[in-house]
């Protein structure tokens, strides 16, 4: 399967669609930083306002917000993954793989692994550049001591796992439907739906939500990203939620894909 993964990865990297998404992931942090600077000047010029820094604008704040599924890249990446896999179906590449003797299981997991690698790399580059730009202007926000370094590790692990989970969802939906437009719509709805459910649960009674809803993907780890407060038990519970639900979604997608007619 290694050759298949390399072929899929090469096909993504040389596609115009990837080039567009890569440009967006690089340009967006710079554009947003410039926009914040412009807003900062407007707010400072207004009587009684302290600027964006007075609203909590720091590298740490942007780091946490960039890793959630409701962020800008959180909405863009699932669409990119969905479109690329759907193109593999529409241009006959998927059918050619099957004719060449590749099993559907190999094809499915090749797309899943490739989507996870590309999503993780793009979000990592985007967040690091975004945080760097903001830190140059507003600073990180808190001292980076040993305790904060541990939090940074939690931030990045949680964020990358979030986007691997998102890639698994997009892969399952796309290979089950195999048509770009419906797959894009459903992938977007699922991502936004999880973010919306998480936001609603966070406003409910904390005792109830901590007891019953911690295994909902994005719930526990989105709390981490929003508050920056971590504990090992809840962190692993959040990772477990991604792993369990991600495996169930992958199993469902693989089952449907194996029974699907390839035209």
C-alpha cells in the first residue's frame, strides 16, 4: 500500500487544487494580521478603546482558535479533501486502481492516510505562521515557561488530532457518496454540526455535560482549546472520543465503499 499512498500524495501535491489551498493557508495569516492591525488603529483612534490587544488578541488566543473545526481552515480543509477524492472518482483514477488489482480496502486507507497527512501539514503551517505573525505584533500573551510549554504540546496534539478526525469524516463521506457536490455539502454540515453541538453543550450545566458528553468528538478538546486549561485525564478522554468515533466512521465508510458500484 506504500506505493499507492505515494501515488495519491504525489497526485495531491501536483494538483492545482492543492496549490490554491496552500496559497490560502500561507496568505490568510498574513492577511488577517494586517486586518487586525488596521482594526487596531481604528480602535485606538476611538475614544476610550485600547485596541485589539485590549480585546485579548495574542498569539496564544489565535493558536487555540485556529485549531478548532469552526475556524477558517477548519471549513476549507474538509472541502479540499472532499473535492480531491471526488475528482479521483470522476476522472476514472479510482476505477483504474481497481482494474490494476488494488483492493478497495487499500484504496480507502490510502486516501485516508493521504488526507490526514495533507490536512495535518496544512493546518500546522497555517497555525504556526498565524501565531508567528500575531506574536510579532501583540506578543504571545503569557510567559512561555515549563507549564506553558506543556500546554503548547497539548494544543498541538489536540489540534492535529482534530484535523485527522476531520479528514477521516471527509474521506468516509466522499467515498460513500462519490459525487462532489453532495459530499461537500454533507462534510460541511457534519463539521459545522459538531462545532454547533459542542458550543451548545458548553453553555449547559457543566456537571451534566462533563458526565455524559465528554465522549462526543470535539467536546472535551474544544474546551481545552477555548480555555487553555488542561488536565491529563480529560485530555486522554478527548483523544479517546476522536479515536473511537473516528474508527466507527471509518468502518462505516469502508463498508459502504466496498459495496458501492464504481462507474
